[in-house]
């Protein structure tokens, strides 16, 4: 994967929040960026996993631990999907 080096200005008081060790700051900033792009729906879970050098299920667990759900549906959407799945399953039995 091709990479580019960039320089960004970050307020010094948030650096200890980003990472405990200064050498870990670039990788933590990349993690936060990828997680936010995934949360916004700008990249897929598979692509996010690839960027963070994780398998897809490892990324799903990682994102969930950060409060980002794998399934982002409200109650009605989930209910509709469940009804469709039941309908398909009942048609396959007959």
C-alpha cells in the first residue's frame, strides 16, 4: 500500500491523551483517523482492517471496543431485516 508522509499541527496538551509514548503518536493518530472514516461510512470495515493491518473480525472487535458498532441500525431497520430473513427462510422450507 502506497503511503505519504504528512505534517500536522496538534495542540501539545492533547498529545499525552493521544498516546502515552511519543513514538506511538503517529500510529494512534492513524487509528483514530481510520476509525472515524469507518464510523462515518466513508470506508468499509474490510478496508479499515486492511489499513490497520488487521483481519476483518479483529477490526470489528477493535472498533466495538472503541464504541463503534458493527451493525448501525435503529430498531425499525433491524426489525424489518429480521422479518425479511424469516420470510426468505420460510420460502426455502417449502
